[in-house]
């Protein structure tokens, strides 16, 4: 195995990484801000025509709809003990191995377990199944100069092309 076939990377997890992964995989996270915006616009129209109670209720509901995904991610992130630890990872022709620097958690994700992957605004989402808990966000900031291209090549070779 050459150094070209092995990618080493590390990152500090951030809630935005999880949010990005959830937006990529769950429509409710992707569409909640749009739904909240439409609800807020309709509520403003109600306020303008004099329906203060209905308009006020609609604005409050829009804030709740917009806040639920964000609050959910941040609370789950804070409750996860691994989320506050730096993660190191190595990807090679067999698997991606992730470990917290302090040694509290270790995951070996063999390529046949990965059912799909996609690029997002902040990095990658590796899927191992259909449910939400079966994904691994890997932020783009984890990679060095050539690491991202090498990781792309490993994913294409062992998992297939990226999903849309």
C-alpha cells in the first residue's frame, strides 16, 4: 500500500457538520426553513389586514418551525460525549477508521458497509443504511491539501459515484 492509497485526516466536530448531514439526508431538515419563511410571510399578510391574533400566532409558529431542527441538532450534539473530542481518521483500500484523540471512541467503517455517499456544502456524508443514525459526516476542513482528492478517489473506487 502506498501513501497515495491512504488518507489521514482529523477534525473537531461542530454542530454545523451534523446539520449539513441531516439536511442532505432528511427532507424535513432541508425544507423547514422554507416552510417557516412561507408561514411567516402569510402571517405578515394577516397582520397587515388586521388579523392580529392569527398573524401573531403564525409568526410564533414560524419561529418554532425554524428553530426545532436547529435546537434538535445542538441538543443532540451537546449530549453526545464524543462530539467534544477531536477525531482522527485513516482511510485506505479496506476501510475508514475513526478514533477520538483521547481514545474514548473508535469506529471502523469497512467500505462494503457504506451504502452511499454524497458531497455537501461542508464536506461528505457517508451512509451505512436508511435511518438517520446510520450516517457519518466528514467535514472538508479535516483534509490537507491533497487529502480531499484522495478521499474522493477512495470513495469512488470502493463505494461508487456520489449521490445527488
